[in-house]
């Protein structure tokens, strides 16, 4: 019994990080209907940036979020302006965004591979290999810190969306783009801003990932596949669905990994995806898709 | 624009007036079939045979992908799953039951068709982004399954029996096999384009709700197109596995293979018959030059991505599509 509970604890301790990783993806899809295939590639960029400041200046990866987030925020806004600003009126917008971000992921992968080589990397702060003892259980410090920080960032995001004027404009754009424009929301600017925020969140989760998992340039395919499965499960574009889905899948993956071995745990995400498509194609929290 | 009832009963592409036009594809195929004589007579053409069979493989795959990604407008990023499944089915049949690849490769195509039906049934319940995501999940799941399948070598892969041929003629069976698969794939693409199925698929690409309302069995058509698009990719995977003489999940279930296929179809022109063929030839050539020049696989990946970005932003209809829209598509490329 105790061992099983321990597995659940380990899963839950990662759930927050998964939620943070997927939150940017959800935000970007919600506001702009962009399926950002390059999201995990931006996570890798965040991880490499954190790795670089860690090895170069001995800055803790958690602290380095303060550097990583602004850098990726600006990068994200620039990418949006460059690639997506001009295709907003395209007839095949949805598939164009997928193909463009897919191509973007290849570019990022190629460039990081060239600059950083394909060597497996991790940052190694002290807490990465330490754990808290709680009687019969233990919680790895790295996972706990990462999840707490993720919850803080997600909380800040929710507050921002709920209580600020810009946040309300973002939510309005998610609900109805045309109507938001009618009541005076500058949709083009809100889109650019949201893309920047989403990429910054990807960067933050990348910095946290840098001491939780080893990473290399082409690793982003494994991550993006799982994260995309996760947001389909949650109902695409729903932040609440994403967080619930992240928790559920993180715990399920830990249990599967315990029962069948760690190589099978990614299968949890994909099987959950096919399962939800059979039962409820719009996802847990989703509305019926409109096209 | 060719209307569907122009569809000919005779071999392609003979629907237009002018005899020469009807004959030239046959001429090209005959020339390609005769080409290896140079190797037999003079030798030293193994490099060219290799490049050409590689191009044939991608012609077959891009044309197949185009059935669902081009005609129906359902972008799949997971079609290399069929490539890997085809490779493994052929390899297993050869290694464990000693079945000749002449039989096992087509069988692999059938297996891919059979797998495509239920997968299509599930994934095609959604459209747009969720569909694309589920195709990636399909690829990842297939790779994971074979990574963990110890009887097929797991993540380390497995070796296949060596084809016992002298160096001079070693490439020939593979050359002809890939040529046959490519011709069959392009022919299938042509026939689908000019059939009721093809018309239905194009209607789905334009407006699925209206197509459904007009009485087109959209669900059935999509699933057939999806399964059909796996057939030649599976066969190509089977032949390629035997050619490499070993199978490994990291080689056969790469998302980069999918990227390559999609890119070829886009560069050439999605939804046209000639487009994927053109794109495949151009990109196999460009790839060879890039590898020779840059020599580095990482920069090669970045270049591929940058090329894809450029084409998507400035020529989203591809070469054949753009030329067609301007009314400047040479007749030699106007395959309907």
C-alpha cells in the first residue's frame, strides 16, 4: 500500500510541471488557434539557456527563470510577428499554423543541435538529487520545488487573466475573436502578446525541466507528442482542462511506469489520447469543435 | 480544371487530345526500366541506381500521403508509422518464416491498409488540429511498441538475412521494386484524382459540412483515403528494410521521415498528381547537395525547416499549384 502511495506522490510531484509545460500551449491555442508544434522546442531553448547560465555563471536553474522568461518572451513575440502576423486571413489558417510551427521546430532543433551538439545535458543543482523524508514516504526536492514554482506561475497566470485589463482582453479574444475586435480589443497586439507569454511559459518549464530530465536537441519530439496528447485530453484551449489533464496523466504515467517499466510510461499519454477520441472527441473540458 | 467524368478507362494520363501526351509517361517508365542496362554493360552506376531508387521511394510516399493530406486536406505528420510497420512486417515475415520479399512487401502494404482502417476510424473523428496531433501520437505509439518488443529486437533493432548478390547486380532488384511501387503509387493517385472518391475528397477539403450535406459519405471516404495512403508507404518501408538489411525503431519511426514526405508534397504542390513527384525529385536532389556541402545533419535539419517555412509563407500552393493558378503549368506536368 505504502509503495503504491509513494508512486502516486511521485506522479503528483511532476503534475505541476506538466501543467506548466502545457499551459503555454493551451493559451496559444485558445487565443490564436495555433497548434504550436514548436512549443517543446522552445522548452529546449529554455533548458539550454538555463544550462548555459548555470555552467557559465553558476546561476541556479530556478533563479535563471528570471532571465529565461524575458528572453523567450521577446523571441516569441518576434516569431509571431514574423510568421503568423501575415497569415491571419489565410483560408487554410489552421493547417498552416501546424505546418509553420512544425517547420519552426525543425529550425530550432537544427540550430540547437549545431550549437550545443547532441550530448545529453542536465543542470545539477544540489537539490536535484536530494529528497525530503516524510515518515514512510519521500519527496524528491527537485520535483517538489519545480511543482511549487509551477503552481505559483500558473496561479500568477490565472490572476493575470482574471483580474487585469489585458488578461480580460485575452480571455475575450479566446471566446470570440470577431466580437472582441468589435468592442475595441486590439486583437493583433493581444495575439502577439499572448504568443510571447506562451513561449515565456515554455521557457520557464524548460528551465525547470533542465534539472528534472536529461535533454538533447531532438528530445522535444517526445515532449511535444505527450503535451499535445495532454491538451487534447483536457479539451483544447481550456486551461482548467489542461491542469486537470496534466495531474491525471502525470499520476497515471507514474503508475504505468511502476507496473510495466519506465519505457512504457509515455504510452499512457497516447493511449489516453486515443481513448478520449473514441469516447469524447472534444476532450474533458472542451466544447464541440467548430471546424 | 478537369471534371471527374473525364476520367479515362485507359492508362494515364491519356484523357487529353494528343497522342504524344498519352505516351510520354509510358516512355519515361520504359527509359527508367532500361537504365540499369548501363550498370550491367559499363558498371560504375551503383551510386546513380541508389539515388534513383531512393527518389522512387519518396515519390511513392509523397504521392500516397497526398491522397489524404492533399486531396482531403487532412494533414498527417505520422505517416512514417506506416513506413516502419511495413519494414517490420516484411522483415519479420522474411526472418521467421523465410517468405520472399516479393511476397512479403506487398503483404506489408495490405497490413498497413488493415491497420489504417481502425486507426482512421478513431483519429478521423476529429478534424483539424486534433487530427494532426493524433497522427503524431500514432507514430510515437508505434515506435514505443517496437522499442519494447523484444522478439523483434527491441530498441537495438534486428538484422535481416543478407541478399546474396554480387556487387554488380546488388542494387537491381531494389531498383525495380521501388520503381514498381512508385509507378503504382502515382497511378493510384491519378486514378483516385479522377474518380468519384477523389471528387468527394476534394469536396471534403473545401467544405466538409457542405460535402456531407450534399450526400457524400465523408466518413467512409476519409477512412478509405487514410488506409489507402498507408499501402505504398508500407511496401516502400518493406523494401527499404531489406535494402538496409537491418531494422531499428529509431531509423524507421522517425518524425523526420514524415517531415520529408510532407515537405515534398508541399514543395511540389498539394492536391495535384504531379506535385509530390516533382517535390520528391527536387528534394532528394537538394538533400544530396546539402549533405555534400554542409556535411552536417544538424544544419541539414535546420535548412529543411527553413525551406519549409519559406515555401509555406510565399508559395503555399507549391510549384505545380502556383503555376496552375497562373495558368502556366506546362502540359507535360498537367496530370489533372
